[in-house]
C-alpha cells in the first residue's frame, strides 16, 4: 500500500477474524464488489442485493474474510491483483 501512496484510514489486526456476517455488513453500503484471487477477477453488483456467491468470494478457505479488504468509494476490493490496483490507484 505504501508503494502506491494509498492512505489507509482504518486497519484491523489479523487476529480479528471477520466472517460471512461481517462481509455482508461491509457489502451492505457498497454498490460493487471486486474479488481478486491471483489472476482471477470477479465483479459483482451488490447495489440491490448481495448474493451468497458474492459473500463466498470475500472468504478464504477457513471461512474468514480474505486480505487485503478495502473500500474505495462504493466499491469493495478483496484480495490482490497488480493490474486492478493499478487501475484504481495509478
């Protein structure tokens, strides 16, 4: 994040395990979810409803939310992909 001069407003320690209910709460105020897993990029519209598939895309194999997770306006980005970060953060 520092390499791209991204201003982080809030950090959560890894010891705080966020799960599906936390994901749904986070997505409730969003309009778009971008879930990144390596080169795989999934985009979901969560403006009118949040699908189980969208929530599942935010979770790792342990059932906890994947990191990093960030809000950029009304978009939630979960995971890391260099090309998508370049698109959002230059």
